[in-house]
């Protein structure tokens, strides 16, 4: 599938950037500056806030619940659900990290971990029921899936690699995974689809100036996208070309 086709199939999206670092000694002194800087960078998106100890939490209005931010002395994270398209998130993530860097300056010159994550539901048009999608996932990702001697009613495939992991499974509206994973489970989840969770990261990197941060965040987001494309292509392209084939896709 081409990138545009993948985006059309993505009906639900939750995108996350998280940066971990050594203790920020000035976090208590600069909490007000941090909130002001984030609100200036993302007006109308981060309007509600809460301060607890060394942590600042901000988010969109409760009725919307699409944007949320947490910054403390050890990590910073931005989560956006439903409000931006996947290709747009990279720029937003870079801006968020740059804002936090600008507040803490020399204390935030490197990171022990920079992670980018997407949790999506892709609609499978023409699917008749949940069991059909479960069998599809098993056939595409599990060798010998039909040798268990029992009827498998649900499944989740977890693939771990050097710089992250990918999870894929069948999804239906109102199921527990949807309710636990999304802040807005009642929005944009198709009746039947595939849940695809891609988490990619790098460790021990220098961030330096805005350009270096952009390069790091962009590289991690691109790597996430490559893994997601392979998973989605196996679910859609190869599956649709493999009608009647028994066993895993080549």
C-alpha cells in the first residue's frame, strides 16, 4: 500500500513522543515558565493544567481530551489522539521537544531515550465478523497457526526488534483493548479493523540545538513508519493477493 492508502485506512490514531533524560535540577523553579511556553506554542490545545511536585500536566479541555502533556524532572511526553494526521505528528513532536529544551537549556542537551509511538485502528472493508479478522492475523503472522487443535477466537502478535516492538491484532468496537488504550474510545473506531501498535526508540543521543533535535525525532519517526508500513502491507496487500493460500505469507 502507498502511504496515502495507509492513511485512508487509518481511522483511529494515537501518537506519542516521549523523551527521557537525567534529572532536571531546575524543574521546580521553571514550572511556570514551562506552562507559559507550552501554551504559547500550542494555543487552544493545552488549556487545562495541574502541577504536582516536580510534574506539570497539561491537556485540552476535558470535553475534547485530544492533547495531553506530562513534563517532570526525568521525562517529557506529548500524546495526541484524533487531532492530527500521522504525517503531521513529526513536526508537532519536534516543536514540543524544542519548547522543553528552551526552558531547561543546558540541562536538556542529551537524552537517555527518545521514543515515538503510534497506536492505530485500520479499517478492513468487507470484513464480516471478528473471527474472520482473527484468522487473518494468525494466517499472516503465525507459522502453524492451524495446528493447535482448538479454535482460536482472538489473538495478538507481538514482534520485538532491536529498537522497539510492533503489536497487531483484530479489533472491534467496545472491546476492552479499545477502552483501555484510547482516551476517546467512542470516537472514530470502526466496527471491525486491525489494531496496530508501533513503538520505536533510540538510546543515549545528543540533542543539542533545534536542528539536531529535529534530525533525531525525524529519524525515529521515520523508522517507526517503516515498521508500520511493513505490518500494514502484510495485513492488507499480501492478504488480499493471497485469497485461498494456506499458511503464512512469504
